[in-house]
């Protein structure tokens, strides 16, 4: 019996030693994001050139080639409103639940459940808008300011036009705050004029630039600064793409920053107060909003030219022609990228939680993506899709 006991003891010791030297399996790296759902949209936002918009009620509004879609945060369709023409403005929302959206010739009111309401049609004989989206804003006097055709219209919601200004050649941009409405318009051979108007259409100030192909206007949250992105019609050594910060009340230039690239995106303000924009097809910049000083610069590959988005944790989402890039705002380091066959032609949109982002690819698929901060992303949800018809949620 002793030899048997010795053999058993030896086998046990061998097994113990083998187990002791087995290394634990390496932990798999956590997925940096989760795709919560995706939905194929016929003629989706990419065809209208507009990103998804989150309403005050947390729903997703999506502009297609000839309609407005309202989806819930699960990607299920609530209603569709046919416009008959391509929407040219981001939706403007009223507290009573109505949504207003413009096409090249008509301003529509859409009631809370997708029914048509009031509308305003451009004057007979007026050509369609050549303005860069968005061509609709709400401003002083609680009026709509709308670029239709070659004119700026001041329209009282659900009533009628109060006044309009005919523009020579073509308008290119409009934005408004509580006190002023700002409009950029161009004349062939005479340059581009940026003008501030009051609620009666009276000029407060104006400033001239060389003729611009594209102008983006953005007011600071406090309404003190007007940021102007200029893309010249004929860029050159003395006529470069530039970002200006103007005193909104006086029109004086506070600072300016010129770029060597021939294309600029609109700006996006991050939670850190920096202004982020894309220059050309490779460069992402972060600028101090008060001085224009460069705080961040990084190079990426083959960008689509759309403006970036920044979530509440400081991750910058940069649209590319083939992929979506996630970049750290602290040091410009690439965190991850997502390969998308159709790229990301428009700016991603932040959800009401400040973390979930919504974007469409070039093939018309709408994505909901959430980064993996502190396990807020749910891996089990990754890859889930919602592509078929959905029932209307109850309200």
C-alpha cells in the first residue's frame, strides 16, 4: 500500500505545481464604444447635407431628400412629414411641440404629431435659396429670419411677413441672437458684406470682405461674439481661409486666424470653451475662443470636411471620408476610429446625455454610438440594429 500512497502523493504534487505555474489569461481590452443601434434611412441626412438634430424632448429629427423624420432615441419612427423639396434648414422648435423647417421656397410648421400647420411661401417669381444651410433662424422680436431666394425675410410665426430685404446676387449665411440678425451676402466683383440688422431691418453695422464662396456664422453662448468662418471664392496668398471673432454689437474684429488650407469647416464649441474646426482634409485645430491662440493641432487622414463634435468628457469626434475618428481634447491623441464604408459626411450630433452621438454615414445609415466611459457603454448592445418599420411609440 505504501507504493500506491507515494504514487498518489506524487501525482497530486505534480498537479499542484502545474496549476501554480499556469498564467492567467490576458484580459481582453474593453471595447472603446458600443453601437447601440443602427437604422437604414431611405434618402437619409447625407442627401440633405444636414446632420441629425436632437429636439428639446430628446427625439431625433432627421432631414431626408424630401421629408422630415422624427425618431425616438431607439431609432423608431414616430412620424414623417413630406416637404416635397429638399429641406435647407435645421428644425426650429417651439415649446408647444411644433417644429418649423424651411425648403428653398416654403417655410413649414409641423404639428406635434406630424400634421401640417401654418406655412409661408416665397414671393412669386423669387428664385430658390442659394444660401448655405441653415437658412432659417429665430432672433430679435421673436421673429423668423429666413433666406429664401435672394432675399432676407422677417416673418412673424403663424402670421405673415413683416419685412424683407432684397439681396444683390446671392446671400450666403444668416444667424441671429436676441438683439440682432446677421446676414452675409455677396455681389459678383464687389466682395462679401456682413451686416447686423435690428428687428425692424435697420442696419446696425456692416463689414466688407473679399468675395467668399462659403461663410459660416456662429454666435457665442452669451451673444457677445460673432464667429465668422470665411472660405474665399479665389483663395490665394493674400486671400486665405480665415476665422474671425467680431464684437457682435459693434462689428469690430477682436481677433482673426488665417489658414493655409483652401477649405474650413464650421466651428464647434467644446465643454472646455475651445473652438474646434477642420482645415483641409487632414488637420483638426482647437483655438482659444477669447484670443484665437492655438491650443490643439493634430493630423488625421482623409477628412470629409464636416465640423467635429465634442462630448461632455472632451472626446472629439471628427468625420472622415471612410471612418469616424475619436480624438482626445487634452493632447490630440487618436483614441480609436470606426471604419464606415460610406464615411461621415456631416457633423455628429450629441444626445441629451452629452455622451451618445448620432450620425449618418454616406450610405444613409443612422447610427447611435456611445463611448465606453466607466462602462457606460453596454457591449451587449453593440451591433444591434433597427432597420425595419417601427410602430409609433405612445405619448
